[in-house]
C-alpha cells in the first residue's frame, strides 16, 4: 500500500480532487441539495437555476482536474 505522502503529491492529488468534485456533483444531483459558498445551502426546488449552476461547476471542475491529471501522466509529446 502506498504511503500517504506519495498519494498527495502532484499529479495524483489532481485525480483525488477531480474524483471528490465529481462525487459532490453526483450527490447533489441525486439529493437535490448543494452547498454554495459561505455555507449556504441551495435546494433544487427553491432555486433551480442557481442549483444547476453549482452542480455544473462541480462537474466541470472535476473533469478539468482529471483531464489535467491525464495530461501530466501521459502528456502530449511530439
């Protein structure tokens, strides 16, 4: 089992953050509740536009982190 220090070094930390962000988006989509800045709770039924903007941001951030991880690991070489 790898030690914690090796897991938290770049580029693996980007994969971890991407997974957490995608997980947060998935949980928010299923439950209808998301947490915004400053501890504010947003419900899908009360503020649908703001809710979906936050969920889309979670997914987008997760995809960007995982994409950056893949770029750093496999890279584009000429």
